C-alpha cells in the first residue's frame, strides 16, 4: 500500500499527468493499492473509489460514476448580476430548487439544457452566463455539503 497526501500539489500539468500515469502503472503492474488525499476533484475522477469528506466526516463513498449518478440529470451554473436576489425569483418562476454557491446559482435537473432558454428569457439583463454540463465530483461535493470547496459552512 502506498499512502500519499496531496502528491501532485505544485506540479505543472505535464509533470502531474506523468506522475498520475506512473501511479496507474504501479497499481496495475504490482497490484499496489494507492491511497491518496487530494483537493483536486479532477484528480479524484481518475481513482477507482472516492471518499468525500466534509468537516472530518465521510459524506460519500463510491466510484466516481456512482457518486456522479446520485446527482442526477444535468447541472446548470448561472452567473447573474445579483445572484442572491435572483435565487428565489428563479425558483418560484421555474419551479426548480436553486442553490447559491460561490456567487453562482446552481440547478440540478434532467435535460437541463431545455431550461437554459427559459432562464435567459425570463430574466433578461440579469443573466451574465449559463453553462450546462454532466455532474462532476465537484457537483457531488456541493450537493452533499451545501457549499463549494473554498467556502466554510
């Protein structure tokens, strides 16, 4: 077993890619178990299993795909001129649950792309950007903890 704490911190992208590739080779060739801690959720996406901690407690455990499937649907991230003021109006008008995280509004919804036009047309001049994507481990963290990686509770 190899235990690593934030092993790719301060590595440039090329060195990081090479290092993670080497860890995979070690795992596969030697049957080595690699346990690493990281704040880089993109790095965690490459792991076989992930435990998400919040305030010293495990709040989720599973494969990256299992954890992301729990979010369900798509994730819309809405950047607005006044996100706090828009949150309740957006929820009431469109009948969706809206989270305010890191000064952005987040909506989880199946077929989320269908909501983009509605959001932009319902609140002209208030929306700066809307992005739609499949859930990431960052989205899992937000859903389970109610805050972003840089926020405290």
